[in-house]
C-alpha cells in the first residue's frame, strides 16, 4: 500500500462502486474513487473481460501494463450480462451498491434489461455514471464514440498541428477518456452530496466530446461575437509572444511562456539582452504580436546556441517562465517528479515483479489516497464477492459457473 493510508480512514470509505465499463473513461472515475477508499467491483464478461486487459504492452501474466495501472484497487467479478441469470445476479449487486459506472454505447444496458429506470427501482439511492461518445440524447446519441473522435468533434484536434498542415492528435489518444473520467468523478461526488441531503440517487450523463469541448477557452464567445475561427499555429499561439516550443543546441526542446510584458522582460534579462524589453523594441505585447516572427526568431536563435540545461538555468535565475519538453526518460530522471513521488513502485506477487505506475492525485493533507493493488486477474474476486456480499453458497457459485454465467 502506498503512502501508508488505509481504506477505513479515507473520504470514500463505505462507498461501494460497480465498474461495468470498459477501457478508460468511466473506469477512470471508478479508479479515482477506489484510490480514496471506495470498494470497487469490476464486473467483467467471463470470457476475455475488459478490453483494457489487451490495450498496451502485455506483461508476463498476459494482462497489459495499462490494465495493471488503470484497474488499480479493483476486485474482478465475472458475470455474463447477456444471460437472464447474470442479469438477476447483477441486480442483486446493484441493490447493495452506491455507484454504477458504465460507458457502453447508448441503449446497450436498456437492451439487457439493466437501464436506469430498471436499476433505480432496484435501488432508489443508486448513482449511475453514463459515459458515451455523444451522450444519451441528440441526433448522434446512437453513434459509437472514442477519444480520438471526441478530440475531433469537440474542436481540439483541429487546432493541433502546424499551420495549414494535417491536424494531429493532441498528445495522448486517450486524453478525452481521462477528461471524461474526471468530469464523471466530479458528477458522482456531487450526486453523493445530493443523496446525503435527500436520500435520492440520480444518473450522470457525460459525453466524450463535451469534455473536450468544455476545455476550449474562448473559442465559443470569439466565434459568436466576431466570427473568429481559430486555426492551427503549431507550437505558438496568437494571444502571446514568445509563447511556444524552441529547440536547443543539444537536440532537445524547451517551452517558454511570456504572457505579460514583465515576463518578457525577465526572459530578455536571461538572454543577456534587456534592451529587447524596452518600449522602443519589443517591450509591449502588442508590438511583439505585430512582430511575432522576428521575436520568435530571436528567441529561437538564443535557445539554439545553448544546451537545454543552460537555457533553463538562465531562465530560472531571472524567473522567466520556461520548462523542458520531457519525454518519459526525462521524467524518470527529473528531481521534481521524484520529490513529489509522482511515480510509485508496487510489488504485486501475482505479477512476479515490481511495477512502477503514476501515483495518486490529488493530494489530500489528512486523507491521502493509496494504491493497495494493481489490476486483478480476470474473475479473481468472483467467489469472494458472491459469497461474502450476496451470501451464495459454494454450490450456488459452482452451478452458476457450470452454466457459464460467471
């Protein structure tokens, strides 16, 4: 267990979550809740389980590193929801559950007889997170959705890339999944707060494209007011200068972000050219924007004459905002990441080796989250949950297994 915390003293202790979703989005919500004390039951199909088990780099056990990291702290319970007995079993679990996380295509659970109206009858206090590509309503509701599509539809991918070049994926192809998982978690926590006050559950309708769209700053008011359509600007932006990525002498890159005149003055000092920040040259943002090409060339030439460490050292001396463009090898060698314990080594006997994964965030001063275990084997906790929670006998469980319900 990381950070010495225990489940009993964490803020979500006593909350039970069923994660019946797949891959990243809604499962990420469940993972966050599990890190802060919730009991998370990962309900999977008996054959194959969650597709996330095969997404990424496989381990000796067969499951991928993605699964081991993202299914942390969860208990795997196998139930075939296509079978009547499986549906009945699932309803029994729902009756004793606080939160259900799902991200099937719109209407899937309804076809299985497990839609919101059915489940709320089983448990009026249930909170149900529903994550889909386009939400539960609207003309696109029935369409399949993935994070890459959400980046495109939500307006983010159009902005990523070089001017007039092919739009590219903004960073990770799963960014929209993680964003939706975060919004989903916010929704669940607010719904829990409402339930505490009223005793009533509710469902949360989260769309991948909406999570992306919500993070596009002034795109909406700028277009509505002035008809502005922002285009791709590569590593730079229109509203500040210099503000972008610059190559260094040793083949690496730095990010520099001068959003104010004062910050540019600090950069000019770091460059040994304080005169650049004078009113007669580039001291005012308006002037820098009008001469962005010249300003960027000056900064690019300076960065290109030094190593990345030299550029950063000089910027740090004057408090000019700059940072390295880290690859994962850089991150493993970065003192800040180690000082903050942003990565934690977990020894899991089931894997047979130590696995390093991203640590828990956010940081709570009194009740920090923890990682008790990595992603479980398929069905690892089926017998434990069915016997301990539902009171099924060994014979009952054996019969369900013979019928291939579990």
